[in-house]
């Protein structure tokens, strides 16, 4: 009964309870402000140039690239959940699939938006497609992320078309039905593309022979960071989905998914995180003992600058890697929601720390004998731009939650439910 | 990207990279084109309405998807899993042999044994000349009273089962009445004629399967009494507790008599809308 | 035969006067950029001051001119550019940057271990009247693209045009002299063809006092440095950590 009294109840699915339109707008208002500020900051950068940021010739990559890489890693839950549900047929993860698509869409569209501001000449973005350099990891990233964003849009469209009013148009409903039938194909393509671009983002740093801190041995043309990035992305994707769903449940005050779904996601995340930690440890040992010394860089020199000492490496592998892997898989801890979510948060923080170390610490460290260790603080325009992405994400997700059947469960019986 | 570009040289890397990229791009393109083409084909072969109905049916609340055999007392509890399509239901024969059980109330609603009733509250009457007449049942008429406007299909047009038969408006509400059976419109009536549409059925009206999905006989009792229960709950004034009165008959022109009720939900459940 | 243009810089002769930096900026139409800082300015040629870390009478300093090393082998910036805006010119060995194709992604800048690449953070602007001093042979770069030393390639073009006008196939080496080489008052910077056995620079590059920066990275830079001081030669490889003798500048 409650939903029929709402001003926009025509747009809300029958039987779904939502807060009043007024409350919803009150919730959205601060995020719209944050988003608007982000747009303004981005506009400044586009109009005046990148001198609006605090990046310079030594810190050519800064906050934006770090957060882009982080956000893409966290958005990996989209392709990975699709892979598990459609390719490996793990139907118990179905309830989280729509959220995964929306979160993925937000993460990738946000990252691409920031990248358009980050480059000096955004209008030349098509040059990469016209003159691709097949040796460059960044070409690979550009191609795969563009295609994958397209795939995510195509996966988002059926969810959009299930809106109560939009589905009343027969052409929309039938198109949604047909597109939904082909979603397994898109999930497969998405998995392939994501495998490559998650890896290539790691490859961006692993191939830098001029930066021995980042440079790694590898397999054929792919440095070890290629595989490590894929592993860390699929390990933390499910954790991030857990955090998003738990937050939405907290904000809306209702239970949206079967309770043991959290434990399942946590278990998948924990196992993959454990594998990642093992691989990373082996890789770190090889790098410390062989790769770096072979080009004349003694590894201990990387950790001689406070506060980027050895504790950072320890934190990355143990505190934010091994510990959450254990908490997420060990039954006693996984059963307690608070511990499970804390572990998920640690895992996500771990992937962000890893991306930070590779993007920012790499550039801070000296290469020439007479270089010094450098510092960099982002400008308010950089922070605000990324705040804009966060605001954008909350707005898109809130609208999706209110007007689309994100968490709709099959309404009993054994009907084929298109899209639940 | 293409060999014509300045300085382009074919290497193994180029071949691998570009073939992979184009394979992926082609797959995405084929998927989208395929979905669009299939959609167009569904409209051409008249499957669109069936697909829309199946999708809408899945969105109905569970209380609106009770199997007719549960209503008739043949089974304890069963949710329809086939969008009310008894013609294609594999379980129909095993249930139909049992007799309908339940208490017959006098509901004060006219329904007759020579008519067949659709769950969307329309009736179908086979005529001697092989056509079928269709009209709204008494419950629907009592709810709406006299509609503000009626939009009928054109003569000679096709209507599909569970698609749109006609549309009405009342007090700002738009009501779409679902067609109980598929056929070609050969006659258009209205409230005065006692029937709304006369159609030439697509399937043979003498074949028992043609009208299998429609309720008849004692089944109609049990279904209507459930519907009246639902109406009593839905039309009660706000903030009152639910109560089920025994006896009493349905008054006519309810939408005019009780304008403050939540007609959106009532009409949606009555006429099987989402 | 393909040339491999390179340099040998005699650090024992470099006085740190900075003429090479000024000449480079003038030749390459680098805008004044008063709003720039040391880390955002454009200095395709940059002289760095390095101390040996000792105190008092034992203190020594050296000036090291740094520019693009024109790496020969697995050139870091070439392999990473997503739209092939950089390439190693086979005829000359010069690493060529195409500002018209540059997207401004700055990946090449993170790849370069010598920090020899510079980004145009601002639109270039010259005070009124100064535009008359611009070199017509060198294109001005717009905001948002990367640039670096290109061994005064415009001067090579002039030399080639001159040779062609005289009907010759090979240029006269005396016609192709980069601005920094021309400006250096002590002739500390020497320029030549490393592939030519008869070229003096080719000989000097093989002298025992010659070294290349970060040679162990295996990028085969074509800029060599030379010094009789052992502590200067030790600067070739990365520092061994804080508390070492080498200070930075």
C-alpha cells in the first residue's frame, strides 16, 4: 500500500517499498552538490589545462591514475560475477548480478570520464584506435576498456528496460527479453576483455624497464604484474560488492539478498585473495633477489624513505592481504557479519594500496644516482573531480535502486522470470 | 588501424592484436544486431504479445498467480508456472479429471454456464455462426460502472490472447482489458449491445483445447469469491483493520462510490497488469 | 649508411654556465613560462649540480647536463606510446617525438628513467615582441603534449637541404651541430656519429673514462659522459641509499 501514495509511484515496481520522493531528494541533494563540484573542477582542468593539478614532470601520473586503477579493480566484480553465474552456472550468486552490473557500469564510466580529463588532448583520444601500438600496454587498455564499457552498457540496458513504465512499451519489453537471452554471450566477451585489461593495467607498470621498482619478469610479453592485477581484481571485486550491498541494506533498512550470499561472496574473495597473496609473495621475492639487483638497483634502497618503508610492503601483503583472506574463509569469523565486512573492507583497501604503491611510489623513487625522493599532494581540482565520480556513482545507483528491480527475487513458483 | 595509414607495417603482433580486437567487436555487434532482429521478427510473427504477457505475468504478485485447480479445490496450493496457458500445460489433464470442490456462495454476481471466463475478467460466448462474443464480466462492470471513454480495436484487426482487447478510462485511470482469446475482429459492440467484441477465432471453437484456458462452471464461483475477498481487503478505508464480511452483494459503480480508494492497485490486480 | 648520432659530454670541462640550456630553449622555441616551477618548466636540456657529499676541502661538485639519451635498445618511451607518437629514426638513431600525434597521456614520461621528457602544462605564450625571436624552423607545441630533446633535428634538415642543393648525397658534418654543442664555451659537449669509425666522438665513447647513466638498464643510450674522477663515474649507477656519499642537485 505504501508505494501507491508516493508522488512517483508510477515509476516504482508494484509491491516494492520506497521512501517518499521528498526523502529521496533529500538523500540525493548532497551527492548532487559533490557531483556538481566535480564537474566544475573538471571543467577548470579542461578549460585552463592540466596546470590546474599538482602533477608535474616528475609526477606525470597522480591521484587520478591511482584512483582510476583502483576503481577499475573494485569494479571487477561485474565481469567476475557474470562469469560465475553465466559461464560456471553458479546460480546462487544471481541476486547480486544486477548490482554488480550497475556498480561495474559506474566504475568504468567514471574511470573513462576521468581519463578524458587526465590526458592533455582529449579530442585526440581516437588516435589510439587509428595508430595502435601493439607493443604498448596502454593501447591494449584503451581498446579493452572501450569495448568493455560498451558491453556493460549493453548489460545495463535490460535492467533499465525493466522499469515499470518503460516495460509498458512492447518494443522495449520484447527487446529486453531478446537481449537478456544473449547476456551469456556478453558475459563471456566481458570476461575475455576484463581478463586482458585488468592484466594490462598491471602490465603498464611491469614493463617499465626504466623504473626498476615496478619492473618485473614475466611470461612472454606479459610481466608478472599482469597476472597479479587480474588476481587481485577478481579477489576484491566480490568483496566490494559485499560492501556496496551491505551499505544499501543499511541505508534502506531492509534485507535485500539471502543472508548467506555474503558468506559465499566472502569465501570466493578469500580464496582468491589467498592465491593472490601467495603469488605476490613469490613475485616479490623474485623481484627483490633477482630482477631489481640485476639492473643495479639494490632493493633495500626503495624502502629507505620515510614513511614508505618496509612496513608498507608488509601491510600490503599481510595486513591487507593474508589477514582478510583468512577472515573471509575461516568459518568462525565468516559467520559474523561485522568481521566479514571488515575483512572485505581490508581486502578493498589492500587493492587500493597496491595500486597506490605502483602508481605513486614508483614515481616518487629516484632512478638516477643524483635524484631525490619526491613528494606530491593532489590539488583540490583533482580531489574534487574524483569526488564528482563518487557523487555520480551514488546518484546512478540510488536512481537504479529506486526505479529498477535491482534486487527483485523471482516471485515464487518455477516461472521463468526474465531479469530477476 | 588500417593498412592505408601512414607508416603501417604488418607484424605478428598486429595480426594477433587486430584479429582479436575485431573478433570481439564483431561478437558484440552480432549480439546487438541479433537481439534487434529477433525483436523485429517477434513483432512480425505476432509473438511479441505472448512474450510481453509472459514477462508481465512473472511480475504479478504471487496471490494473483494461483492455479485454477487450487481455486477449484482440486489441489491444496499451486502457483501457476505457465502464465495461465492451460492449453500448453503438461499438468492440466491430471488435475482436470478431479471434481471441483468447495462451497458455493450466492455472490450476487451474474455468471452463466454458457460462458467461459478469462482471469482478466472477461467472458467468451461461442455463437452459432462460429464466432465468439466477448464482454466484461459483472465484477468488472460493477467496479467501473460506466466508463468515461472506451477505445475499441478496428474492424478486421487481430487481437492476441492476453494482449489488448479494448481500453477504457475512468476517473483518470487507464484500464487495459486483456483479450481472452485470439482472433479477428468482425463485430464491435459496446455497453448497450451486451457484448463488446465479436471475433472470428483463429483456432477451431469446437476443439475443446481452444477454450481450455478459460474457467467455466463451478470453477467460476470459487474464483469470483476469491476475487471478492481481495476486493474487500483492497477497498477498505485506510488505517482500518482487514475484515471479511459474510454475505452481502457487490454494489455497482464502485469507482464512483469510493473515489478515495487505491484504485491503481485494485485495477492492476483485477485486469492482470504490472 | 645509417647514422647513429650521439654525444660525449666531458664532465671535467662543464662549468655549469648553462649556455647550453639557453641555446636549447632559444632554438626550440620554448616559451618563457614565468608561472612554471622547476618541476613544471620545460628544459629539454637541463644541467644538474651534483656534490660528492663531503665537507670542507674534500667537497667536490660536478655539473651534469641531462637531455634525452636517445636510447637505442628497447627504447622505453617508444614501446609504451599508445599511438606511436615516438619512434627511433632508423636513418639517424634519433628518438623522434611527434607532438601532433601526442595525446598527452604522459605514459612515456613515467617510462623514461632519465626524466628527459617534459609536458606542456600551459599554453605557450611570449611577451609582446618576443615572438620575433622565434626560430622559424621549429614548430611550436601546444598545451597538453609531451616534448623532449630531438638533437636539433631542424638543423639536420637544413644540412640535408644544403647538401641536396649542392648535389651531394651526404651532409657535411660541420653543417649539423645541435644548439647546445654550438653554445658550449668549453666544448664540453661533443656531437658526432657513433656509427662512423672515423668520428672522434665514436672514439671518445669507448675511452675508459667514458660511462653512460644507468647503463645496466640495458637501454643503450647514445649520450656518453666522460670524467677522470672516479666518484663522478660512480654516478652512472643508481645510488645505494641515503647516507651514501652522493648528494643530489
